[in-house]
């Protein structure tokens, strides 16, 4: 299946990846919609297969974390038909494991797109780190040259200044 088909473009999935607790994760509701099931069905399968989901694959968001993410996507309020339980956040490995427990053709297809989205994000982060390292190296080299250039400019300025007038000699003169 081609990567750019409407079933699940990698860019669309990449927009659903959030950073929580220093990890890149996808929310249960996003994964459920990608895999073509309801969030309730999705979480039910995760609970039934809890041995496959250790804490480094999935964790429950705190109220504060959910509140921070709420500004990034629209959800209804809890009192008016919204979520009653906090979101589960799935790391890359948890998202792939979720596809294996659903075991539908769409889940298998979408797991490939999810992995590609996480890989693309990882490549972007590595690229940013390489750019930051190059900038730091450039700053370090320019900083060392900056001191040398200042010394050269001071020497040239001192050479451009007219010599001090000769001082009168103290003492007796003949003649």
C-alpha cells in the first residue's frame, strides 16, 4: 500500500503524536479511530491483554496532563457527554502492540503508518540535534576567533595613533 493514500497518511498520524513526560505518545482515542474501532472497544481489548502493555508501553494521563493536551485538541466537557476516564497514552511500542491485539486488516495497515510516523518524528529530532551541535561548534570557533580579532584590532589602532611628542629633557643645556 502506498504511503500517500487517504487511508492514513503519515503526516496526519504525526500530528496526533504528542510529547508527554518526555515521551512521544498517541492517545487511545486517536489510535482507536486509526484502527477503525471505538475508543471503548479499543480500551477493552487493551485491558483484556494487559500483560502485553507494561508501563513503558502505555500509561494513564493525569488530570493536569490531560488539561495541558486539551488545548491542543477539542473535547467536550466531562459533564456534557465527554470522557469519563482519563486518556491512555501509548508509546511507539504500545501503539504497535495495540495493532496486534486488534488483529484486523485495517489495524495491521495502520500500524505500519504509525511506525513510519514515529520514525519520521525521530529523524526530525535527530536532524534538529545535529543542527544544534553544528551551531554550538560554530559559536565555539567564532568565539575563539573573536578574542584573536579583538587583539589584532587593538594592535592596529595603537599603530595608527600618532607617536607621543618628545619630552623636554631635564637638565642643563650647553650653548
